[in-house]
């Protein structure tokens, strides 16, 4: 496995993978998955050779950095790629001068984000019929 991390501002570069994971596998509607934020975000892309196997989006909102739409192709799960995407997102946000990062975690994945230093914020909420929890952490300078 030869992994390469790159970025794009074009959501079309990550659309097929996000559709496969969030729409086909998890049942989110296309309208819920792809929103106006996609056009403002920086999209992180993790590729194995020529194949896109993971992606996430990074943006700033409400005075903090945000990481979202984190997904890994089924064929590449369980190899730490999700954590690598989150770490890359945090690095990007640090470089922009952000001091905090937040994300909306599916409740079933909350432990994954806690292991990366995120803590719950607020109440559980519904997003596309799936329970989510806002989570946050400080971004220490490197």
C-alpha cells in the first residue's frame, strides 16, 4: 500500500467515494451529504496509488476549525486511515491559525474521536436520521 495525501477545492474529486460510503452504505440522502459547504471547504484526499481510498473536508466556521465528511473506502478500513485524515485536517487548521477544532461525530464512532483527543460538546442531535454528537479539542501548536 502506497499512500499519498493531497488536497483539492473541487468536491467532484471526492464525490464518488463519499457517495459510496455515506449514501450507498449508510443511507444518507444525496441532498444531506453534499451541501453548500463543499464549495468553500478544502478536501483532503488519501490515495492508494491511483485509487482514492479516503477523504475529509476542512473549513472554518463560528470561530473554530471544522473537520467533516471523514470517510474511508470499505476495502481500506481498519488500517488507521481515518485517524490519518483527522490528523491531516488538524495540521491544516493549525497552519491557518485555528486554536480549536470541532466535528459532528456519528455516535457509533464517538470512541474513535475520543481516542484522538476529542471531547463531547452539547447534546446528541439527529443528522439525516443518524444520532450525532458534536465533539471538540484544542489544537496545540507544533
